[in-house]
C-alpha cells in the first residue's frame, strides 16, 4: 500500500496550521486507562453466570452482581503466575527449571527493564513449573498516558522539554500524551503484550509521525466502541491524528525502527519496558 512506503518527512509533524494537513476537527478518540475499560460479555453469558452465582446471594441480588463485576474486573488483569507443564517423556522438571533459569538470566542481561523471575515447581501439581515476575516499576493500570517520571522519549530532546507538540493544540484536546509519540496496536497484539510479549510490526495499526529508532513510545490498544452504529475504518499505516475510535493505554516501549519500518518490514517493532498490568515473563524465545 501507499502507507507502507511513506517517509517520515512527508508525514504530519504536529502543526495545526499546516495547510491541508490539520487533523479532522470532528475526530475525538475515546482514550481509556485499563482500569476504566469495562469488559463486555454477551447477555446470555451474563444471565448464565448470574444464575450460577445466585446461590451466593441471600438478600436482594447485590452480592450476585458484585461477584460478577469482580470477575469481569479480574479478566482485565494478567495472572500473577505463568504456568508451564512439563512433558515428562522428553524432559524432567529439574531440566526445565534449569533451562528456564538460564533463559531468563539471558533475558535480564539484554532487556531494558529491571524485572526478576522466580521459577519453582508447583507444590501440588508435580509436573508443573510456575514463573512469577517482579518489577521495581509500578504498573500503569490506572494511567491514560505515560507518567511524567518516565524517560524522555528522544535523545535529541532537552531534559527540560515536556511537550513534543507545542503547535498541535488539537492533540491536547483529544487527550493524547504530549511527552511521547504513540503507537496503536490491534486487540490480539495487545493481549499478547499484557502476557509479556513485545510488539511485532504486523500488530501495529497506526502511529505518530516522526518516530525514530530507540525512541520511547506510548502504546495503545484499539478496541471498537460498544453498541456503536458508526464504525470509523482504521487503515493500517494511518496517522494518529486521523484515529477516531476507542483505545486503551497498555504500556510504554522502545521503538526498534523508524515509523516507516512498522509498515514496510517484518520483525519486532517495539520492545516493551512497562505495561498496564503486572509484569509477565517473555516466553517468545
């Protein structure tokens, strides 16, 4: 497509006054934190759960509803432990534990964050190995934009610079971060990110202009608006200011290439450094 070959020099650079390049004034994306995002399930599934949990409620139905709400809220968070079942025909639990320890030791050496990994055999299920990740960096569960304590996104930006888009006033109104350029990924990519994966370029839908290699970027997941009669088509490679749908902030990462590379190559596009959920082990090696 044409978007695959665009060079950053021809893309919108955040100046509302550029003739013919200003963002649509009626474009208002809905930007949410993961905490604000509500999981939607089909009504028949909700009714079935309600029937199953009705035995918990001895009063007027409040406890039943609260229990389902807690369940839906937990569905947004990644599990604390990642479980690996061992094929005892081909290996042993001890061998798998040793292999995982070596694997994660190498990951720690090459990674850009300070995660640590605890690997141990499950107490009850003897053919199961659990991996628990801990990080000194707090999660971004209730954030819509990167916190101000994050690293500045570009090497060529002064340490006092806090706004990369001083001439793009519409960006401020839309709610996009002013300290970071943004990347928006599809739902399947976002689910993998929240389970510890990095972002491959095939999962990227659109991005800010001017992104360079080694730049810190804010990452969002594109999700359709619920019960929406109008659907704004998302063309892969489109510019961020033309994005008008709903998205959820899922974390921060380091871009591995220029923006044009997202849509004209293969491989890793963004290496994640922090996410909206508890840290997860990267299991794509």
